[in-house]
């Protein structure tokens, strides 16, 4: 009987040891895991599809999904369920947890804004859709550098980063704050010469109209006219690129920007503003940045956002 009890005790201890070993294995992060955590810290919230485009080859979405699930269960990522559209599997939006942030601290990543699970689960449309669309464009900018070696992206800023230090501008004698949606600082190599192309990016989903839309555009124009963006972006000049998901909005915003520039007597700034319509879904980096899709307020001929011509 004693031997039987001893065997039982050894069996229990062995089970505890195996469970401890298995648990410790789950917490050992690989180089790929750290890459993914770093990407999530840069973009704040990412879907499986977005992480796949950033880190994996085409067709590897299932592999990416399995890894993100594991990182969630390990506790270095939090997630929120995306609204269900039609049929299909449940989709999640992943964000860095406090534990994940601590994992990145030794690598010098400290600009972390913690979103508690209660905060992430209150994300609703259209804010959620704006976040996804913004990240799609920022990701397209990153991927562009992989397909064109003459283009380098030296800096990116997300609106969730810039909310900490919003710009202050004066509109109709009232001081107001403004937070850009995104900032992209490109370097273009053209005919063995290097050109800087900083871009202030705005993502419009057609959810604001009338005076609300006008005030937003007035803030942007004021920031350009008074160069209030310089301290935030760290550049002396920039192009304002506004994309929308609605055709009619393109003409609406072009018209208002031109009218406001005329009212302020600064029509020479018209070339700074570019507006286009971008369709929902996956974005082709070459099409977004290199194709003639963008319109200034004063000219009807479309031009590329990044002009790589030698003229």
C-alpha cells in the first residue's frame, strides 16, 4: 500500500512539474513575438489581416491568427471583438497589454498609452472604422518602401500618439486644438538626389458635415498658414493629404479649402492640399502614393501624392 501511495505521490508531483514546464514554455517569447509586439505598439490596434500584411507573407493569415491568439492567452496582448458583419469567424482587434509593454521596455520602447480592457471594449463605429482605415493607410506607407527602394519612411506618427500634445491654432479669433490623424515623413531618392516629403494625413469617412467639417478644415488651414505643425512634426513644411470614402466629399472639401484660402488671402498655399477618394479594403501602396489620384483645390488634373519624376 505504501508503494502504491508513493507512486501516486510521484505521479502527482510529475504532473505538477509538467504543468509548470508547459506554463513556462508559454511565456517564452520568440523574436517573431517581439516583432509583433513592437508593431502593435506602433499602430496601437491591429487586426489579424493588418499584422499579416506587416509581418507575414501572403496566405499566412491562419499562422498569424494562431500566434496572436497565443500572445493574447500569454497575456502580452489584449483584444476586442470586432462588430460582426454577415457570416464568418469572429474577428479581433489586438492591442498591447501592460505585460506586453513591460516586455518591450528593455528595448527602449516607452511611449506607451495603456488602454484598459474596459476602454477597448467600448470602441464603437464609426471611431473603430476610422482607426482601421487610418492604420490601413499608415501600413500602406510602410509597405511602399518594400516595393520601391527609392522611397524611405523615416518617421510615422499616429493620432493616438499626437493626442498627448495637440496643436493650438486660432480660428476666427478663438484658440482651438487640433490633432492630426497621421504623419508620414518620406525621403525620396530621385536621380541620385534626396528629397524630403513630409505628409500630414487626414482620414475622412463622411461622418461630419456642415459647420463641423468646415471647422476641421479651417483648423488644418490655420495650422499650415501659421506653421503650427512644425514643433509637433519636427519639419519646416508639409503636404496635407486628405482621403475620403465618398466621391462627393472630394469636391466638397476642395471647394471649401479654396474658398477659405481666398478668404484668408493665402491662395499660394493651394498646392499644399491634396484630396482623393480611397476605396475601402486592402490598399495597393503603389496606387495610393504613386498613382495620379490626388487633386489640389485649384486644379482638376490629378497628380500622385509622391512625385518620383525627374522634372
